[in-house]
């Protein structure tokens, strides 16, 4: 299993050569620098700590971040995350992991923090049904009955759907298809939506659940404009003017 850190930038659509349209999420994947290698002997488990997106000003980093960066012979990074996987064991301290660790057609899981909605009622938070809207109803967006059939009379049974903090939790979307990868421009296109708001940090890893049919993607249409070469006259411009 392999993994990398990126930043969700938004959604768009791309076209394949066979006419297929893919609604994709654009994930900016800047080079991930290995800032620490964790081992079973020292830390109790195997993992890589990677840094993403260097500080614009090194003075913004604290002493711990500067110390970690100094050991890896790199600059302090704003985001530090741990990546696990057997395919990550080949990287050493100071190595760089780029977007081309994945390729088009790979099946991946995307992990992020879902959008926060603040304190939310049960209709939006748990998708409960709305009560009758007539003027004589007296019940519209309530939480419903708290009765528990005599099983737990001294309180509310655990798991009761109630109003509260909605979102802002770790969420994983499984078995997403990688549509395109460009290591030079530092992006990965993933089919469908991924958790979190725009510019949120996400982790892309190899899919952990088996799927029946692997992914396949036709080459995308290159919409870059073709710049024709300007012919150079055989006679120097100065002689033509004269």
C-alpha cells in the first residue's frame, strides 16, 4: 500500500478520447518530503512522517518544526502527516514523494475532514422526517419521542439522534478512480467527490477494500493550444529594410 498528501482544490470535468466525461476532483499534490522515519524498534510501528507545503516565512515555524526540518535537511513545512504502507518502506529521511506514485486507473481511498456545519438540528444532521406543516400542528422540526419502552427509564438511551455538532469529522471515501496524474504540474484527478472543503488537506492511499472490477481510463483529450513555429526569413531583416 502507498499513500501521499495533497490539497483539495475543487471539481471540474474532463473528456476522454472515447467521448467519456469524467466529473473529477482536482487534488494539488506538491512534493512530500520525508521528515521522519518511524520504526518498530524505536516507535513501536512503521510509518513515514512527511511534510507538505513549506512555510512562506521560516520565522512562522516553531522550534519543534525547525528541529524536524533540520534533521531531514529541508525547510519547515506547514503540515506534517504520517503515512503507512509496505511500499513506503523504501523511502529514507529527506526523500521526496511525488504525485507519480499513482497512475491513471489506480483505485484509491481518500481521507479528509468533512465540512463543519456547526450546531445543527436533527432534520439536517440525521435526515429525520419533518412534521406536519399545518398551523395547528405544533410539531415541525422536533427531535421526536424520547420514549424507550421502559428499557432505560433513568435517562436517554445512547445513540439517540439529537441536535448537536454536525460535520468536522474524519471521513473516508473508498474505491475512487484515479483519472489522470501529472507530476510536473503537481496534480491528481480523482473521479467523483472527496471529503472536506476546498483547500482542505486530504490523504490519498491505495484502496484497502477489494473490488470486483479494476478501474480503466481512456487517454484524456489534450486541449492545450498548438503553437505553430514562426518561419524565420532567410534574408536578414536589416537587408530587407534597406
